[in-house]
């Protein structure tokens, strides 16, 4: 049976890659850091490739969009590093955070939060936001799928109209879904702060050290590279 | 002895003026098996939420073990006594693995993690689903999710289980497994109230039946009496159990069978038919094996 990583191990790895993405200069390191994070996600934490790259779509799009106002500020001089620095950093940083989010179930993250003595209301707030986000993703995916089946060859105009209808009813449906989850929580005995279950895998110091080897090696390489120059 | 749960003139409105439930009077005792039968939109799910103390009633009251449920404390006392299975099990499964999820309810009640996991394993064993223990919850089929959700409820040992359409969306095997789980839970002494529009399930499992139509209980009584009343079921837009329909047609053909108990399962119907055949001197059925070579098992097999 494949061993599932303890959230603490993933957290340390994620923090290490996140720190590197914020500290190291985006050029030439961004691509390398992204490759390392992806390798960790796909090989070490066994996140399905399709899920990993699909999840990177949103931060990728935001980073790309950020290029436009930054380029405007720099009078569209694309050789100006100020245009690329922040978007590239934010993209690699997002991928490091996604590593944690995609490899660890929410309940285990909440448990890790409790172990770190984060106040219970904050944890509950995070869980509430997660529930709404999960309901939003689930409901909108179901509605988009249903719409594509009901009007597979709709014209652009009809598609815009259908999207407007969809977004009009989306919020209500998300609320209804979230409401049902609230009933579910109450039915399971949650009457105050939720008590998340402990992870099934124990924290392994050797696994954590092994996970941190790679960011440490990259940090060392970056130091040597800087000194060489 | 006061009932486990009682409703007195219970009424609920989602929006002012539109009654979802009206004048509901139910008494549920320990060990009861009550099926609430109703068509879509009759108010079945709302009734269960009201019984679980999750709605602020518009009128009437809930009484748990002789004490009215009004304050926050009495409401949480009621919730400790009750296990509620929602129609969609995904709405109440929260932990990553089955084992952890079954322990989830115990953790919320302050049971330490290792004890909760031990009890979770014991419940999974008792309900014969221990093979699912290490599985990821999101990878389970609908039937498995329902059984896991039931195991999660059983782990906290409720006195009363409220099940919202437990057989909806299940295939034959899933239904049989669910009934097995229900029987196992009942063996522990819990009362079970389930809502359904499936009269076959009610005939097979319930001892008493209540018919819910447009938010009102129009009839309540013994399983055989209520479910053999075609007019009553028809007025509530319900279909009588198929085994009852067949047996009642046979009763007309063979009047002495009118006194016999109506069959709730296909195997009982099989026995019913054989008994008629055996008690008619002009037609004695031959043993099955001589009539049809390589015939499989009894004439009508299976639980349902």
C-alpha cells in the first residue's frame, strides 16, 4: 500500500519551495523552481498530472493578466524585468501552495492547523470558506456540463444568454448546497467548532528531511551561482 | 413509558403562508420501525429535519423522552439521541478515508482520536463493511457511501435513526446490503424512522407506516392494513407493494387465502403461491426439478 504523506511533511516541503520562489530571482530560476515543484507534486506526492496542471490554470491566468498593467507602467518595454518579476514569482509561489492544497485533504490541513494552535474560530472560518468554495466548484461544474449537453450547438449569443442565466441561479444553488452540508455537519454532531480527525500516517522525520533535501540543494546551487557570477 | 420522540401538532412553513408540514402527531418508541411514505414534495425530508430538531417549528412542539425541545440545551440533547441520514450521503461525509469518517461523529462528541478509531473499526466490522476502512470516501459508490454514512451514525450509538430515502438510487445488491445494515442497527435496540416513496421497501421492512400527503399525515397504522388499502395509497399518489398486489389478486381467485398474511418479499410471495397450489386438490404442483430441467433455485428467489 502506498504511504500517504503526513500534512506536516507536505507543509514543510511546500514552505521550502514557497520561500525559494520568493527569495530567488525569477530569471533564470522560475522555470527550474516550477519544474521542481511539479516533480514533487507528481512523483513524490502522486497528484494526478491532469489535476495538477488544471489547478495551475487559474494562477497562471492571473499572472498573465497581471503582465498587462505592469507592461503599461513600463511603457511596454518587454525587456524591463519589472514586468515579469512579480507575475513569475506569484506563479511559482502559487504552485508551491497548490502542492500543499492538492496533496492533503482539507480535514488534515485543519488538523495541522489545530496542532499549530491556530485559534478554533479561524480554523472554522477556513473550513467554512472551503465548504463554500467546494460547493461553488461542484455546482458550477455540474451546471456548465448540463448547459453544454442541453445546447451543444448554441450560437455565441445564446451561449452568453445561457451563461447569464447560469450565473443568476448559481449563487442560490451554491447556498442551497452549502445549507445541506450544514445539515450534514449538524447531523454528525458538530455543534460548535469542528474537531478534525487526525491523519492516518504518522509524521516521519526521515521523509520530511528527504523532502527538504531538494529545496536545500536548489538553494545551495543558487548561492554558488550567485557567488560564481 | 414516555415515547422516545413525540410530535404534537407540529407545523412548519418555509415561507409564510405555505405549509410544508401541518398538524403532525407522531409517537416513536424504542425499537419502532416506522416508514413515512409519501410522493415527491409531500414533505418527507422536511419532516425528518423537523424531527431532528434542525428547524424552528412554526407551530406545535417536539417532545424528547417527555421533555419539550425548546432550549438550545434540549436541542443538543435531542441531537445526541438522534442519527440523521440525509438523502445525499455526500452532504454528511467529511473525512478523507472511511475509517476516519466513521470516527468523525465521535470526535465531535469529545471522544479521543485513538478510541474513536477503535470504535470506528468495530462498527465497520459489525456492519460487515470493514473492507472499505482504508478507502477514500470520494472513491466509493453511492451504495457504499450510504452504508458508510450509516456506519458513521451507528458509531455514536443513537437511540433513534432518521433515514431520508435510504434506498433511493440503489441497485438490488445495494438495497439488500442496506437492509442488512438496518437490521443490524435495529438489533442494537434503536428505533428507526425512514421516509420513502417505495412501498415495497416499507412492506418489507416497517412494522408501522404513516402516509404523508401535502405535509399532513393522512393515515397511520400497521404495515399490512395501510399498504393493502389501494384507495388510500392512490390518493397519496403512491403505488402499492408489488407483492401485495399479486397476493391480493390471488386472494380473489382463492378466497381461503384471504386470512393469510400478505407477503412482503418475493420469497414470501413464492411461499404464498405454493401454499395456494398445495391447498387446491385439483392442482398439485410437481417438484420444480422434474418440471424444468436445470431449474435455478426457488420459483421466485431473492429478498426483494
